[in-house]
C-alpha cells in the first residue's frame, strides 16, 4: 500500500562523542547512562483524579455540554457516564479512577471527555494521552509528586506507599549523592549540606495569630480593676487554645525524620529536582479537528510501581452530595406585634 506501519516505539538516547585520533586505541569514553533501567515488565497501579474541565467546545444546540470522563489503560476502561454534568462548558467532575497495567505494554493512559446524548451516540469533545513509562523512567521520580510536608492524617495525608526517608535514600543513590545522615536529632545531613526544620515547621512551636488584650483603648473601656481579671482569664483561655492547637499539629504532622526527608526532596537543585505535588492542566484535542484545542482538563495522576501490600487510601475529591433535611423553627415569644385580625369573639 505504500503506507508506513508503526511496529513500536524507541526510547533512548544517541550521543556522538568526538575522540581524537591519537586516543582511538585508548579507553572508551564514560557511559552516558551510569544505570540503565531494567527492561523487564513491571506492574503498576494508576490513580487518576479528574478535577474539572475548562472552556470545553459545546456540542449541544443550547451551547452547552453534558460532559463526562472516560479513562483507558490497556484493556481497562472506566467512565463517569452515569454521573455526567449537565449543561456546562466548564464542568466540575471530582472523579476518581483506579486502573492496573503493566509497563511497558500498557504505557499510554488515555483520558477522553465526551458529551452525553440520550438518542444518538455520545460525541467526543476532546482527549489527552499521558505516557506513564516516561514518568516511570525519569530521574525526577514523576510517579507521585512530593508534597510540602509529611502528614499522617487529615486532608494532606501522605499518599505515597514509600516513606519520605526511603524515597530520599533511593534518590541519593540514583543521583550519586551521599547517603542521608540523621545522627543529630532535628537535623539531616547530605554531604556538606545540613537541613533543619524552621521554627514555624516545628511541631513544638506555638501557632501564631493570637493578639493580646492590652491596648490602651481596651484598658479604658474596662472599669476599675476588672481589666486585670479579664486579662488573666484571657491568658488562661489563650494558653488552653495554644495547647489545643499544638495537640492538633502533633496529631497531623509525622515523624521529624520523615519531615526532614520531605524538605530535602523538595530542596534538591536543578537538574535533579524531584517532581513536586501539583495539578496538571492538559489541553484536549479531537481527531476530527487536529491541532485545535477543544478545552482543558485539570487532573493529577498517582502511579504506584510494583506495589506490594496495601496501598494508602485514595483522596476523596468528590463534591458534597445534596441531602434531605428537616428544619424545625420554634417561636418562643413575641413583643409589640400589631394584631389586625380578630377571632369570632372579637378578640385580636
């Protein structure tokens, strides 16, 4: 037929190194890759968090869309068709999908945004594709982004299956850096560099933002010696509130060693910087209109490579569902109400 057939993909690097003639018989130049990743298949668990779409091209006659999401990885396919968002060009999905695959066979994660139709076939608004193998092979560890701190509970709970200290040790080995040193309490040493948690990051530091009641206007507004009593009570309440906040901080923050490791991971300088936690904004394209953007999609992807044991629970990004409720209003008394109506006995 004369048409080219794609048999596969090549991923690698070709480097031409000039060698002087008098050194041709000498030792070979150093290898470009010091450590070549294994080519053996590896299983992955992929979690896709679809937040929202922005400025989708309308497909309905009313200039809107009834949008939903389709996610594909290898032979697995999931969608949110039953929960489509009606009459929106910038719908908020709040959808979560978990898929399983094998790299490098199932390397392409495809995400489609479609328009729901009752009678005819659903229209494709746009799609985007993510090469998961690239994220697995990069030295920047793009499988799961590194957050700002290490929390063991709450909405910012650590999402990775590996602890920050383990990730940091692997990163140092991969990048040829010295092993992390935690021998001094509250400090982390990597070679000649030492990291410490700042005062505002320490779990023992008091939270800011409490203003004392000691201005002159406030003093004058209080009568006699009542100010001292009020101030004493305020300080007692303030101390109790500070202790509650400290307890809250201690409850959510993890071990100091792990928090130091997170700080080190986020502090690795170019060109070896580790991918931070972030939300992607990806353009959507349609094969019917190549090169013309059909909107954008905001999402993030967590990928667990060769998972063993149980994984951390996923993040709940779903919107709050409407719930029925009963409102009871009790009118206890009224005052100075003008009564215009009269009863059968002529009483107001």
